[in-house]
C-alpha cells in the first residue's frame, strides 16, 4: 500500500470514528445536560432506562417541539425534569390520564409516560386499565424495580412473592401482577425487557413508539439501596448479572414465561 493509500485509509477510519462518536452522543440533544448528574442512588438502573429512551427518540429522529414527557411521583417520576422537551410532572398515579388528555388535545404530538411500577400499577392501576381499553395512542415506559424505592422500600405491585421489604419483614404474602395479562385486547403492544439487555431495551422502546395504539414497556431495573440489599444482593452489578442469567429473549411468542423478555403484539380483529 502506498503512502497516499495509507493516508486515505487512515482518514477514512478517522471519519468513521467521528461519525459513530457523533451518532452515539446525538441522544443528548433531548436532555438538559446542566441538570446532570441525576440524584438517583449509585447503582440505580433508572439512568440506563432514561438513556435508552433518549436513544430511541434519536433513532426515530423525533422532533423536540412535537414530543411530550409525562411522569408521576417516585424515583422514576423525576425523569420528566431531565428532558429538554415539554414535560409534566404530575400527581401520584395520574401520569396516564394527563398524557391521554394531552394526546386527545393534540393528536400530532408524541406523548410518552415515564414512571415506576408503584405509580403506574399501584395507585395508577385503574387509569392503566382504561387507557388499554380506550387504546389511546401513547407510549408508557415503566421503570419496574419491584419496590417503592423513594419512600424507603415498601411492597409494590411487582414485588416477588416472599420477598422481604420494609412492609413485609416476614416475606411478601402476595404475588406480583403479571402485567402482560392486561394486554389481550384486539390492538395492543407489550414488551418486557431489562436494564442489562441494552439493545433489546432500546428496540422495545423504538417499536413501542412506532406502534399505533397504546404501548407499554416493562423495563426491569435495579434498586440496590432499598430492595436489592434486603433480598441478598451485595451490589447493583450482581442484580444486572441476575438479569443476564435469568432472562432469555423470546420475541416470537404469544405469552412470556417468568424468565422471558420479549415483545408481544395483539392485532387480531383490526
């Protein structure tokens, strides 16, 4: 190879590197960078989900002036404030009806709800059911950390059976909600994914945003401080490795088993 060819090859490689570097940071345009770092605890998985949402926005090139974020109360509820977009931080459990109101007022908007399993499935569970029934064209991303983290670690609708928490010191007597069971209507989208499976996490959000109808992404994520340590994990890395070893990707199925992550679409009757 001649000197000219080597230089040309070197410039090509450098240009590729710059392209991918710029592509990798494009998602930051959706964030208020001056508010970072977040106040979330070290080892919290919320930041991973937040980044994946921004990367999904970037992949679809969603316009900032046409995208709205709505969140409820809790650790995940803080998400709305970090976006350089129109956003609403609502009352506890009321994120979905507020998002529906925004969408019905201006159908051209992309409306996304970001909140936790306690907010969305607990006090907000009734709103979730009726949003599914109405098939409102919004996307909900649930930070599913299986606990009420911000208030100290109480049982949430996704806390596993027998898990020890502040409000279940002898073990949770109840069984967690199987969220996918809500999504059996004629036109619905449900995805379960985790903070470890980064490509699948982003894919799940991208496909949810593209779906015409109500879409819900259950993103399993870590709360090491108020949940993980109480059930035996030493650190957040151990929780991530549990996701890696326990969950298997199964995007071509009609129902997910307990150890499967995947995307479910029900479109019969359309």
